[in-house]
């Protein structure tokens, strides 16, 4: 019996061995062949040169500064013995004394390990002119490797910083999402640099070689060229961009200058910040200063700043009113300066009122009382539905990352967000762009183009991506009746800037008539017992209203949109009219304003 058990055991063992040998020699043949090939065939990747960003006149906005990176051979340390590393650091400092020896040593130690057999980058960038005289001598040293390493440079510094964006070192999360960043090292972090990063960064080249057991190259099996220098042409004119930056001076806010088709010629969020400080890594002191500033310089106010639109929204609201079936352009109210609803008085900005007021006068002179009373007839549902259809409460679609959508208040919105009912007073506040109503300056610029042309353009900063023009098709969002009534709104907007009672008339000095709408968006409430509203400029800065002025011009032949928003600027026309006027005159100086042909 024991012999049988022993014999059975040996038979099972031998069968197992035979099965294992069969698996290794036959079934796993393909696996080990591939493993062998990987051991003998290697790929060498070459990083592409990042494409440059140019303005519409081919002026460089983001370019690559020529330079080199320096790497040390692995295994220069053994435990706590750093003698060899110290020797290499000392040699490098004797060649280039301006380098930071302590930083080099620290960087090396962080990456050196028994398992790492690749050269370790210790200096990311040294200018071309510094390395070239030393290149031949340093390259003879087996422990040092010098490789080309272009560095991003922004010639205009802080001008246009929010739409340009910047590149910086890729973090691990970004590398996991795009493994090519392990080779490239840097990635677009914001603005155009981020939105078009995949295009700008190009595609790495690859060289496949066969090596022997000693890692000595035997032959080249093939190669693919890098796809690089993919330049991006913008609609931006940096001459105009410089101009609007100077015009905005030390104010806080945003400017957008775009044509009626959505091509952005200049755009700024203020204050700006120097892009070049981010390329090599910003100091914690500078970063904290940016992040803690009350003026939020790191926030792109064009698309991430949320503000009450104030009276700028009265043009869209007027179009909704006059096509509602309940009101028309001839419907009028008697504005006495305030309207009572329940136990609260809703005041017009003009203490003594505007008298008998119809829609054109209500827009031209910005009568709040007209919109209060009209909103109670039209209702919040028609108002919010119409505004959403026109493009508010949505992204404009501009080619910038992380655009905000804002808020168009409605019963459903409030119920979902706050679990509370809607009140009539909120309808009144919404009708004049106050309360919970929030927009971005880019949305207001887009809405102004809709009022100027009847079409909703998609704002776009890039003019050409490679050989492909970037011309997104505008959206047809107005109803036939709204298109029919649109000239009423346009004439009223012309009146804002040109009629004696227009809210911007005293502040506009353009060479040709423009049309627009001012807005003074309150940031703090006014107590009911206050009879005389305090002058904006006598108020504490952070209690002042935001100043809006959004325009199109020329009034009779719309070509450009200019939208300006100044945080805590006070009255819209007074704070912004001079800036808007100078921008239109600059557009004319640059030859962008085409005169309409004279009728014979």
C-alpha cells in the first residue's frame, strides 16, 4: 500500500513538471519572445519644440528661449557617501558659478536610487549663450549630459496674462493623464496655453534601436519625426492689447473688444500678473501675495468673475417684454421714483422719477420702474426662459478653460438651490439685473453682439489652428417676432449714447456714433428709510456699485463690441465712458473700422 502511494506521488510530480515544461517552452513562447525583444530593442524619444503663439500681425506672444538642461549620471552616491556627487557639483559650479549648488545636490538625491539607471536632470535651463563656450569641454565628461531645453518666454510680461496663460512643470496627476508629459516636462496650466496644449506641445519623435546585453547599440531599426513648432495665430492685436491695459490704469475689472462675429481682438482682466514668473516656478511668497490680494489678480474676471449685470440686461429684458403678448413698445408706466410692493419700496435710480415712460425711453434713460412694473405682468418664468434661450446661464463657448456659467434666477433654480419658494420682489430685482442674477463680462459682450446683429456669436481668441481657420458659426436664438422687434432695442441703445437724456451721452466722445447700455450694479443694499441715495464716490470703496458699459459700433453699421466692467467703479457711464470712447478711436486709428459706403 505504501509503495502505491509513493508511486502515485512520484507520477503526479512528474506530470506536473512535464506540464510546466510544456507551458514554458510552448505556450509561453510568444511572451518570452516579446520579453526578449524588449530587452534587446529600445525606443529613444525626442521631445518636440512647443509651438509659438502669435498675434494677428505675427507679433510673438509666447516664444521659446534657446537653452540647455544639465543632467548627472546615476549612482554618484552610495548611502551617505556623497563624495562623487560633491565632486561633480563642484566641477559644474566652476564652469557656471551662477548655479545653485545646494539645489542641484538636493534635486539629484531626491531621484537617485539603485533602480534608476537614467541620467538625472539637475538643472532645467541654462541660457544658450552661457553654455555654448563651455559645451565641448563639459560634454567630454562622462558623468555630465547636456541636452537642448527651450524655455517658454512671454515677451509682453503681464499684458494679456489671463487669456494667454502659461506653462509650468507638469504634476503627477497631469503626467498620469498624458504620459508624454514625462518626457516634455512642462504643460499649459492656464489660458490659451492650456486650452490648446495638445496642439501646441506637438508629438514626440521616436527612434527604435537594437542593443546587445551590454546596452551597446547594434543598429537603428527605424524612426518617426517629431511633430513640432505648431504655431497658433490669435485674433488678438497686441498693439490694441497694450492700449487697453494702459487705458484701464489701476482699476480692477475687465475689458473685452471683439468683432460682431466673436473674434476677440483684445481682452483683459485686471490686475494682471507677469507670466514669466511661473515658467521656472513661482516662489511661495509671490504665490501667496497673488492669492491673498483683495483684487484677485489670479482670477480671470472675463470668464470667472461673476457680477450682477445691473441695467445692461434691460435690452434683453425689453425684447422679452415687447414680444410677450402682454406689453409692446408703446406700453407705458408712470415712474414717480419708486414702486410699492407689500411693505417695501422698490426705487428707481432717479429719485423724482422719469414720468411717463415707454420701452425706448426706459432703455435710453435706464428707468427701473418701467422694468419693475413690466416684470409683474410678464412673470419670472417668461423672463428666465427667454434669457436662457438667448445664451445667459450658459457658457459662451470661448476657447479658454474653466469658463463659469453664471446664474439666471427662476422658481425652479431657487427651489433646487435653497429649497425655498419664489417671491414677487425677486422678480422685480431680476428685471433690473440685481438679486441673485450673475453674469460674466464675456457673457455681456456676447449678449451685446446679439442685440447688434440678431445672432449669438461664439467668442474665440484663436484665429488659425495650423492651416485651419477658427470661425465658429453663430447661433440663431431669437424668435421671428424678436427679430422683428429688435430695431426698437437698437434705436434705444443708440439713444443711450447720443440722445440728450441718454445715460452715457455726457461721457462718450467717439468719432462716429455708437450704441450701448450702461449699468450700475449694486453690491450693497440701501436701507428703506434712506430717502436720498448717497453719491457713489462718497461711499466706502467696497460699498460702491460695479460700473458697466457695453457697446457696439458704429451704431448704423455694427462691427465691434466693446464691453467694460470696473469693480466698485460707481456709475457705469461716468466710470467707463472715456475708456470705451478711446478704444473705438484706437480701433479707427488701426484701420479696423470700415466706413459704410455713402448712398448716391
